[in-house]
C-alpha cells in the first residue's frame, strides 16, 4: 500500500524563534508526519514597502503595520536552517521549506533539499518557476487562486525548464485562512487528475479541522499539507488557521486508517470476515418433521442459520425432490 505523504506545515508559526521551531519539529515527529515544512524568504525580496496585509493577516495581527514589517520578524537565516535540518534528522522527520524568492531557492538547493514546494502565490511568477524547474528536483505545486489554464502554464514552464512531469505533484488548494468548507471544492482534485493525465495530485488544506484532508485522501490525494501550531492563540498571522498538536495527531491517524480502509478495490471476502460466514448465512432446513419418501415442498422447508448446509440459492433445485431419509424440524437438508 502506498501511503500519502503527510506534510506538517510549521510555516512561520515559529514566530522567529529557533526553540519554538524545534518544538514544532518535535510535535510533527510525534504525530507521525512524514515531513515538517517551514518557509524560507528574505522579506525585502518578497514584499514591497507598499504591500498591505491580507485580510486574514489583519484579523490575526491587527491592522497596524505593513506586511513587510510583519514578515521581517519571521525570517530564518542560513544558520537557522542548518540547525533545524540537523534537528529534524535527529528526530527522524524530513525537513522541507518553501522558498518565496530567487535567493531562497538557491539557499535551499545549497542545503540539499530534494523536494521544492511552490506556494500558490508564485504560480504566475515565471522567473521563479523557471529557476525551480531548472533544478530538476521533486516539485509540489500549490494551486490556490488558480484555474486550469494557469496550472497548465506553470507546468509547461517547469517542464520546459528541465523538470520531468512525473516529478511534479499538483496540490489543490484554497488560499484563505481558514478556508470555508463550502469553498474547499475537493472534487477539483479529480478534475486536476483528469486534466493532466499521469500527474500526481494532492491537497494543501486550509479549512478548519481535519475532515477535508481525510476526505481528500479518499479522493486520491497522494500528498497532504496542513498547517499546525503550538497554540492557535499565539501571536502571528497563521496560528488561527492551524491545527493544535492533538488535532494534527488525530488527522494523521485518521488518514492512515482511511488508507487501510480504501483497500485494493477487489470485491472479495476478507480474511477477517470469513470466520463469520457460517454463522451469518443461511441454509435450507426442514420447517417440520419430514418422512422418508416425502417430497420437499415450500410447506415443509424453510431457510435458517447456520450457513453450512445447502445454500438457499439452490431452493428451486430442492423443491420437488423426494426425501431419501427422515428429517426433524430445523435439521439441515442434504442432497
């Protein structure tokens, strides 16, 4: 069975603290995530002086201050990345990070990352896409705010730049924090799958709770990404739309259960239920005492448990036959 890759998205929920980032790594590892992911950026190369905060950022951090002021506090430098990569290795979990500018792509490549996550906001950034495509690495492409045409354009740039299409996973996403369930549109996972044959699909989930991510796996998502935090009430832009530790653990356990439950799709009795077959199914039995030589009829036969006798599917074959011995009521009929 192929398990979905589950990415616990720490993002910027470390609030600029290495110690908090390590606690997030601990939580992701304990919960059973395959990878923990952060965000790599140089604030001045991502956001202009004039950029305003998004509405969800204003709700979480207040209306004062610019977007640039807000994210400056959330940068992680090269030394911090090296420390967190080493710590992730020690905890047995894969370290990932999303680059938001060209220099950050170079840094993550230098640090040896083999999977590059392209966030939804960069899906129309041609120089950025081309630079990542030239690395020929595994790519996760988030598609929040995008339509199929924009996804196709991005894929074409990545492939033309050198990345093999089979190395790209397209993640359905809704870029709102939190995203309302009514706009999650999980069926778009199947639409993306049908539109780009052979490509892997996944889901980057911003809805509250854990239900949408679990349902996405049932729909065929091979990668799940979900924000998490130490505490939803911490100061910072993404905490309110993130899972708390117990929720992350519950989501991962539920996804693994669903993967087992999906099975191989072949309809046949499972080993676990075969032992109940005799007790649950029925056989043809005498409904009253039957004399030797008496004909079997609908009046002297019935169907009852257990199922270790003549199957009721042979009812028409039995009716009209002559009994070759005496039967007591409830006794299994023999042929």
